[in-house]
C-alpha cells in the first residue's frame, strides 16, 4: 500500500469540496498567496485607472480550474481580490455574464499597456 495522506472527507457525505463542484481548494490562502493577491489588487487598480478611460471593461483571464477563459469586470476583479485578502478565501468562480470579448484585455496586454504609458511619461 502506498502511504498517501487520506482525504479527511473521503467518507463524509457533506464533503465541502462537493459543494464547490469537486474543487479541492477550500483551504485558506497561504501568506504567499495573500501577498500575491495584494500585488494583484495594486496592479488591477493601475490597469483600471489607465484602461477604463480607453473603454476597456475588465480583464480576460485563463481559469486554472476549467481551463477556459473568463471575463471579469473591474469591480468583480477588485471584489474577488479584496475578499481573498480580507477573508483569506480563494477567488470566487463568477465571471461576467455574456461579455463582449472586445471590451476585455488580457493581463499581459494590460501590463504591457501600463509599462508603455510609464515609459512614455518618463521620456517627457
Ligand atoms: Zn473556470
């Protein structure tokens, strides 16, 4: 027999992971994950301040759980990150409803856009 750690909910009909659609991440955030969420929140605020005036409604992110892309508007992104930081709970799986993909950009695009703006301002 292999000496694997036993799922504490293996025989429990009230397995909390079941309620989350089989997700295993009902655990609280680690300090590193919390730090990352704080950094992400700061990034999101900068992205929003520069991109919202351009008509960008939010970000499209690859979902680590279902492998598809999800669209998050700025308020939802901020709310999710705040919740992770304040409550130590992982992100809620709640993408925007029927988004227009042209209104959203990727995290990488936002990052590049912000870096470009900062470069331009430094050269003035
Ligand atoms: Zn998903």
